[in-house]
C-alpha cells in the first residue's frame, strides 16, 4: 500500500483501473463500426474478464478485508473500501452491459439472425428441440433438490446452473412448491443450438431455453405439474492455498493447490433478476455468501463468455476481414533461418508475421549438427504444442535441452505439469525455478559448437494460439553481448541466490526497476541540459508506485511522455498542469495488444528495449523477467514504428486519464486507419 510520502501524487488502485480497462472492451462491443459478430465476441471477452477478475483479484481483496488483527488493519480498511467501490462501479457497468447485449441482439435480428426463447418457439421448432434433447441432452442433466445438500461446494464455478421451482399438487387439492438445481451441460452441448433456417432467417436458441422446453422430460415421473427455471452463476476464490511444508515437492504442492482452488469459497453470484425470492434465498443460502461478497442481479442468461463461440451462421460479412499471417523473406526458405539470424538480427511481430518462423528456428536447431544445446523458458503452452514437439525432437537427436517451466502460470498449472512430465520422459532437463519467484521471462538460447550462439527474447509466450490473437515481438540475435547474458540468465534461474551481473539485460528482481528509474532520471537530466528528452512506452500495465512517481517527476520536469497502456494504469493525467506532457492511450482492437516496448530519447542517441515485464510490483520485484536492449538500427526503427502507430491511432485509441470515461483518443498526426491495420499493410508491402 502507498506510504504517506507517496500519497502526495494521484494514484488509482490497480483493481479500479482494471475496471476502467474492461469498460473499454465493453465500449468496443457497443461501437456500430465494429462487425456485428465481433461485437458479440467483445461482449464475451468482457464477461470472461470480469469472471476471472472476481475469482482472483476480488478474492484477494476480500481476504485482506477480513483480516482482524492490529497488524494490517490499515490494509484491511483500504481493501474494504476498494471492494465497496468495485461493487458500485460493477453495478453501473452491469447495466451498460445488459443494454449492450440487448442492442447487439436487436442488430442481429435485423440481419436475419434471430435469437429466440422457449416462449417464442413454433410447433416445428419444438419438435426439433425434443429430437435434439433425445439425441444430445438426455441423461446429462440430473437435478439435485436444494433440501438434499448443505452447501454448493461440489459444484464448479466454471459452469452455469439453473434453479427450478416446481409445482406439485397436494392431497387436499392445493399445490406446493419444491426446489431443485442442475448444471447446464455446456461442455457437452455448447451454449447455443442452431435451429433449422426458415424463410431466409437463421434461428439460434440458448441451451438454457432448450432445457426449459425439456423440463417435463428432465423431471419425468416426479408428479410436477409446472416449472419455473432461472439461471445463476457463481464465482469462487481462485487463489491457491499452497502448502508451505518444505518437505513437499513443488509438483505435490501445486497439485494440492489445484484441489483447494476447486473448493474455494464462493464470493460472487449473478442471478436472473426475475428469480422469485423464495428460490433466490435457497441459492444464496447454499453458497454461504458473506457481507463483503457480491450479489448481482442479471438478465435471463448468465456467463456470456460463451458469446465468443456464437455460431456465425455462415455470415462471414459480419466478421473482421481475414488478415492472413505473413512470412518474411528472411524466413521463407526452409533450413536457412539460423544462418540468416547470424548474418543480421531478425524480428517477428505476431500475429502479423507467422509464428511458424519461430517454430522453424526450433526445428532447424533440433536437426542442425552444429547446435549443441537449447535452453528455453516456458510460461504458457498451446494444447498441441509444436514448441514441445521440437524440443523433444532435439533431445532425441542428442541435443542438451533445458526447459524452464513455470508451474504457477495461473489456470495453466495442470497443463504445464503434464508437459513437464512429457519433456522429462524424453530426456529434457526440466527446471521449475525457485519458490517465491515466478518465471515470466520468455527467452531462448541456442548454444553452438562453432560460431556465435543465438538468442531469442520475446514479449509474449511461445504459444501458437496466443500468437494468432496477441500482438507480440520476438527478437532473434547472434550478438554475443546479448547471447552471453541470456545464457547467464539460465544459470541465475538454476541458482538464484548466487550474485549475477547482467551487462546488457534488464532482469528482475535483479535490478530491473533500478535500471528503468536510471533511464528516466537520465531523461530528466537531459531535459535540464537542453538535450532531446522523451519517453515512449508500450506496455500492458503500470501500477508500481515508484514507477508512477518517477513518471510524474519526469513529466513535471518537461520530459515528453507518451504511453500506450492496455490494461491497469494507476496514473491520473486529467488535471495535470498544461506544461506537463503525460498522455496515455489505451487500444482495444481485433488483436490483444500485448507487446512491451520501451523507447528513451537518450539525449539524441535513442535507447530501445523490448521484453516481458510490465511496470507492476509483481513483475519488478517478485518475478524473473527479462527486458533486452535492441541494438540493430533497422530493428530499432521497427520497434519505434509499433509504438508510434499506436500513438497515432484515433480510431481504436481511448484516452486513459484516470476518469474511467475512456473518451476517444486524439493526436496531431492521426492515421487514416487503425494501428493494427496500418501495421499489417506496412508489413505486407515490405516482406
């Protein structure tokens, strides 16, 4: 938490700034210029983001808020205030979200894509639904009476549930209510069912309503005469309780933690606002929600993340125009990548450039007799990872392969454990790092028998799926001053308590923050000396209070600061003095902006860096992160271009000023298209 000294500058709590970011996603879903089916996808992203936010961040705040000891009382009070503010903002945004969903559904109907409910079906459609139930759903739903369970502790918060109030005739001729719930079988059936087209129109039904039409079949033989069914979705605390018994191995601890996550306490529920009070009382009661937990009224349907998989009904005209991934000339000839990297530094900017070029580099390394070793850090991996296959192939070809796998990559822990075992089985040396330091760096080192080694430094994961959706940069170099430091990094990971001096790389927690502050201080000094002084940064998050304070100081000294910040941003620029140039742009577009690029004027000799680190305490103090200088003049220009195009994007850019309003971005030299379109066009013309 901020000290008294640091409270003198304006600072937005991380979690409040995150809500402002997610609102930018919602605003994109409400823009009529965005293709209609893509607007649906943004609504799904917003919902999924919010779900994870409550599972992780709000869970953490609740834990702090519940602390009742003298030590930490100040932090507990701050957490309570933050949770209260989150609830207030979220309630306001929830209304905007419901309105956005309603508007998109209206626009879909105008495009002859009709979402119908159980109340709208024709007899022909009902016949189709009954046949669908018999073929796909029958046997997947087993209702449970509320009276039969003490708590909803077996149920997963990844699912959607329906609470049912059923009517049963009594012996006296009256009626009585009975209450039950069941899980919607989305995993097996998907969330949307496409009904037969009719009269040029496509008809879509939520699985919720297909099930509502099928309630008499689900409760067959129960004697119920009528049913009411209402959706609800709850969120559990997703923070793992890691056993700190030093005798347990890291794999066993992660396994225990995963089990504890599945049993985490419920902390948020969203329910159909039309749910009767007697039924709602049972839902809330079985979830054991406390005073600090969030209970939110929603619409008829919960968990809109499924909108990311909404059927396109063959309407490609309602989606983004495809941008086929490009292959640069340097990577177009198989078997020559290693040689060309040794001739000159190369780069990839995915998803504009194909990630297959990086896979090609690994494949060549696996086969090339001059390659003696491969070292790589792995944070997240694709389901059927080609990176893993290349590493296994290299090991079987006699290369010395080392893979550093982060077992604490949130929500990928289980998958990473499986990959670790497969690599170990193939003879790969697998390193899990050290407890307390999450390894978030993305680097590769190729050791050669003859000639210079090769290193890769990436801003994102070596993950084929991410490389199709996230904008990330990968630098490939044979410069000894970089490759030797990257090689040293792996020694640091294996033995993090032995002093290491990195000559070129900025490595956290080994001095990265100090070096960034020194770079900013140099800009302040240069400004006072009348030299060029500016800072241009593209980054995901800025919340570290030391970095925030230093940026304010530099701006006050006259250093021109232009930032592209996608997510959390604790800086407030709304009421800064007119002579204080500190502007922040946030971009939401078809690809997730993910690359981290840092440009400093350097008194006339620009310094450019790329890497994996955001300016957050976790990245600068509690993780192993890597940021590398870019020395090749051509690559420096390319990295600067990415930042500058973003700062000229008035179509997708939003002003991040601390207000949460996210008004459209303006600049003196705007692009005539989005920065993502402009970059793709530039790369296509310069293959």
